[in-house]
C-alpha cells in the first residue's frame, strides 16, 4: 500500500480530484479525515473508501491490498460544493477546466440566473454533453432571454396575451430539455417591464413540470419589501419552491432590518410556502449602470441625488467598464468628479446618459450592504451560499473586503 500525505489546509477542494484517483484499479482509502458528510450533521473523524469513482464506505476502515492510501492529516473532507447561483457557464467554452470553480471545491454550478439563459436551453446541454467540462451544470430557463426572443426591441411595455403564450411555449421547451425552472431578473431589461401576471403565468408553466422559481427580485433597495412579497406570492399561488437570489438590503435606510426580511420569509414558510434564499459572502455588487434608475429616467437629478445618498456613495461607486470612454474604467465617481472639477451628482447623470445606448457595456462595482445584516441572512437555516461569480467578465468583490467578511462570518 502506498501512502500519500495531504499537505493542504482544507481537503474539501480536492475531493473531486481524489475521487478520480480512485476510479480505477484497487481504488483509494482516505484516512484520518475530519468528515463533513453533507447532511448537516456534525463533522466527525473517519476514513473514506473510493472505488470506481464512487464513495463506497465511510467509517473506521482498514486499508486493503493494492489500495492507494491518502493521509488527510485531520483536514476537512467534504462532498463537492454546489454553487447555487452561478454565471460560470459564460466562460466554460474557453476554460473547460473551470479552475476558479473547482479550486474552491465547487463541483456543480446552477446557471441561467437573473433571467438570462441560452435559448433554447437544449443547445447548451447538447454542447456540454458532446464536450464535457470539469463541473456539473444545472440551469434555469431565463425569463429575460425568453422575453427578448419574443418581443425583440419592442419590450418597454407589458406583453400581450399572444406574446405571453409564445413565452410559455419556449419555457415549456426548456422544461422538457431539463431546466430546473424559471429564473427572473426583474431589475433588468427587458424583465423590468413585465407585469406580475406575466411572471405568474410563466411560473405556473414551470410549476406544472415540477419546476422551481428563482428571482433577482424587482428591487433590492427602494421597493425591497414589496418585491419580496411578490416572490412569496408566486410561491403561494403556484405551490412551487421559490428562492431569493443574492439576498441583500441594498439601501442604507434598511440597514439593521435583516430580521424584518427573515421574518417575512419565516411567516411565508409557516404558511406553507417553500421559500429559501442564496447569498454571497461579500458586500460588493456588480451590475449595469442603468440598474440604479428603475424608471430609466436618466435625466432626473433628484433620482441621481437619491442614489448617492441612499444606495451608494461617490467613493464606493466604481466604473468597471465604460464603452463611451474606456479610460474611465477603474475610477470611482469621486475620482471622476475631482478630475473634471464637477460635483458627483452631475458626473453620475452625465455618465448614465452617455451610456444609455450602450447600457449593457457600462458596468459598475459598488457596495451598499451592511455586514451585520449579511451575517444574519447567512445564518438563516434556509439560506445557502453562492458565488454569483463567472469565469470571465464578473468582478464582484475587492479581495480584502471579501476575506474580511468571510472571516467575520466564520467567527460568529
């Protein structure tokens, strides 16, 4: 028997690779591990036997002739992690090894988030069936993508019954292909223009196939509470599981009210609504510049003033990309205001109006959450962690801020 010593701090991220090592010959025994079995039970010391790519035994095990032995040295050994809100599918074609995901122990991603997915979804599934990648992929069918396919550029209005019928047909096709359910991104174009009845009708279609509903709700700031109510109402009226995407209280007026947020969800669960949330462990968010104007009234100065007083600050709002003037990427509103000798509100209005025709390319990074609220949401029993990350093009956190919050969470 050959013994391999595991010289890493946490063994969880290596389980998938180790399982591969046990996929042939006499298999492998991982000894002296602190095992997290994925059931929610307390971790325990033990051994894990892997053979033919499968875990076949867990406990106090003895090595067998010819078996490869891995000494975990008391490190944590866990099943592969499921990233329940992920955009990693966007970079898999260029990076089929998905290094950023698997190095964190992620072995399954749930994509098609925030209302965006490939239409039809069967095409993506066929691509990765023919050319497998390093991670498992599950996906929702995206409302925004379906709405865009049906309504084209004429989307700044409520859909007609005929258009909704066409959306239902596309969604039904995705459900037959294996979609988990329906995802919405109701702060984004074109979903922001949809009525509640449109979303509910499509949710019913997904529910008929046993699907789930997950939503970047209509507002994570100004209209947070009514937006949470809308998601709960969909769960109540369809009977399907519903999930709040990347839960947050993204307005200073709501800071300290995580208990109110959780209270709404707890009351819904007590009434029989299967509602959950996902959350990422950092306080930055990354989106398009236009999302700060829910009415898309970019010339409204009071709205710009409100944004910089209640949603973020000039020093916390940073351009990630800005097609009209690429050299502004990386600068904060405060930086640009100082450089141009103008006030931050005027600068913000100018930027969003210049980018109005290229809104999808004008990306921002900001923070507007309180860590104490985030930690309270993370500790809710029906919360699950996600990355909301991508293999390319998504910048969500300043590393030292992400690390600080993760450490704070682990300490509580």
